[in-house]
C-alpha cells in the first residue's frame, strides 16, 4: 500500500509539472538559437511585437491551430513558426501546415525549445522584439487582437 501511494504521488507530481512552461510574464526572454530569415537570434524582425509559435508539421493540433490564426495579426506583429524539424524539408513543412504566409524558423538541436521549457505544442509566446520581454504566452487558439490590445494597454 505504501508503494501505491508513492507511485501515485510521483505520477501526480510529474503530470502537474509537465504542463507548466518555464516562462514568466514581463521577464527577459530565454535565449533563441534558430535558423531563420530573421537571423539566428531573430534579431532582424521588422515589427516591435513577435509571436513565436512552437509547432511540428506532423502534429494535427498544430496544423489546426496554425490554420485558425487570425492573419490580420500579421499587420501588427511578426509571426514565426518554430519547429525542431529539418530545414531540408521546408517545402513539405509549409505544405503540411498550410503556412505559406508565415515565417518558419528551425530550432537546431531543440535548444530554443529547451530554453523556453516547452513541454507541449502548439504553444505561442508573444514578446517585445526591442526589449526582449515576454508579454504573453499560452495556447495558440487564444492568440488574437484582444491579446495585443491588452499588451498595448499595459505599456501605456
């Protein structure tokens, strides 16, 4: 019986910690190390706000989430899909995800996923490109203009 409770406690603790990402709002962004059109540290993004979306092109929830992204957000921020898949398969990845209009960054050796503490995908992180501060994070489905409005209100 004692072993049963020890196993149950271990399972519960590992399940609870598996859902938590290691990000905090308004704190400095973890290190980024990717291959992308925006540089290895995403230093060449055009907009002040950037949204990283951690995905995999074989993940059905990722594909569905990316297809539902409000594309008007592209007028206000850069949206970059971040995958651990190989850049060699760029065309196939774009086709599977349906992301012809979104940038894709390739996470070499999963370093950026590890730095952000990503435990599940799809997952979105919005940050200030200039200040490198995490402004919002959560499920891709929650990403919308209301999130950007709340961030902008918080900056005023």
